[in-house]
C-alpha cells in the first residue's frame, strides 16, 4: 500500500510519524481498523444497541493518551459515527 519512496507521514491526531515506522504504518492502520470493527460486531452479535456498544468501546479504548489526542466531545462524535457506520453496514 505504501510507496517505497515514502519517508514522512503526518497522521491526523498524532503528527509526524517516526521515519522508522513509515514502512508498516498503513498495515498497522488497517489492523487497528479491523480490530475496532470486530470489537463492535462482537457486541452487536450480543444484541447490544449502539449506545451500549459505545459505552463498552469507550471503556476499552479511551484513556489519558487518547483524551489528550482526541478530547471527549471529539472522541464521542467520531466514534459514535464509526459505530453507526459499522452497524449499518454489517
């Protein structure tokens, strides 16, 4: 997915990615997205509604580091939208 010439990546909510990490950056992004999707779908399969899925998601994935990068309201809006998208496209 990444060009062999890529030496710099600027990531939203993070900034400049360490040059040593650019070679597998996109693969790690895909793995993280697939993991989050699996998390949501597992709870959906347990008949959790979107609000309960979000509560569990927040417990699992929000911490001080994330709060610094993506403050409360932004975290809530972005991840509720992500959950809604996964649920609607299951």
